[in-house]
């Protein structure tokens, strides 16, 4: 039995949460950590957790690469965190911008704004003892790592992690986790990451409804069920039995988000 550690259940691709969970269960995936990206999707995430309280755990966030989000949106997300923190397991998805910097007229300004926002959000995660689901790919990873340490945050995952090996080593040595998506099935970079990182520091995620290439190209949108395939590939790369791999990955997810499961 597995948990998808990062999925956008708020997306219209997932019409009915309970239908989504039923499909996932057929693939041995019994639960989903659902992340939000802005005030509206945070509300939808809370709604998903109430629709299926035993199968969905919520995180509220402000996506760092959604550059249209305003300072008012940040204020609202902070209010949402104050109001809902007893009902959620994490802050996310939050982090630092990266992909949006490419075509930005003022990339340095965008990054500075991203740092300010992350500082404010991490302060709330520390206050309410929430795990943190980070979007901090490539050159954003070091900045996010340093921000976590500044706030004394001990529970965090670098979702769909991509960074130089020495940065990954520092992240894992500090006790943080990194997660891999279905890309691990067909992309060398992700396979090398799995080889490098101890299984105790790994999570699996769909980042659904993201569309993947390789053997998944014909499937269209992804969903929580795909983490079963991710776990199978992790087991192969680690040369571990699949059952043992699934148990360890589930334990890692429960440890990070302090999930109770029987
Ligand atoms: Zn995501």
C-alpha cells in the first residue's frame, strides 16, 4: 500500500475525489497528500480533505512559479493557514521561482519577491509545526534549503527534486526528503537521484495531473495511481523487494507529514 505524496487534487482533471481514490486503490495507492497553489485551490484542497478524510491529507500553499499571484493572495493564504492549520498536514506547495525566471523581464526582482514570500510562509510553518512541500528545482534548491534551516524547520520534502549531487547530499544529510515522479521510469537524471539517495530519504509522487512522457505518453493526465509504477521502478533501481520498498516509502511519507495510519 502506498501514498501519493504530492498531487493537485484541486485540478478539474480530478472531477470526483472519491472516484479518484477508488481508481488509486485498485493500484494499491490508498491515500493522497493534496497540495494547493493559491487561495482558490487551497479552498478546493480543504474541500477534498473533507470529502474523503481517511484518504486525503491537505497542504495549503502559494505556488512560487505562478507569477500572477499578488501580495493580496499571499495575505489570504496566510489567513487560510491561520484558520485551517489544525486540519492540514503541511505548507505547500511553496518555494522559490525557477521556470518563470526564464522569460521574466526582471528575474532578479522576481527571485527577491519569491524569497520574501517564502520567508513569511515558512514562519507560519514553524509556528504551526507544519511539514513543508517545496517547489525549488535546480538553482532554487540551495536558497530554499537555507531558508528551511533559518526557520529551524525539520520536516520538509523537495518535491520533484532536481539539483546537483552535492546539493542533494546536503539536503538529505540535514534530514530532509526528496521525491521522484513517474519521470524516474524513463529519465536518467531521476534514476541517478534514486541511486544516490538512501531509500529512507525518498518519497514518490504523481504531481498529478501532470502529463508524462515515455510509457505514460498515451495515458494523458496522470493521477495518484501512477505512484505504484514509480515505487516499482524505485525497487528495481535499489534492487529491493517491491513489498519492502512500498512499506519504506509509505513510512517515509507518514513520518514527514505525521500521518496516522493503521
Ligand atoms: Zn505540484
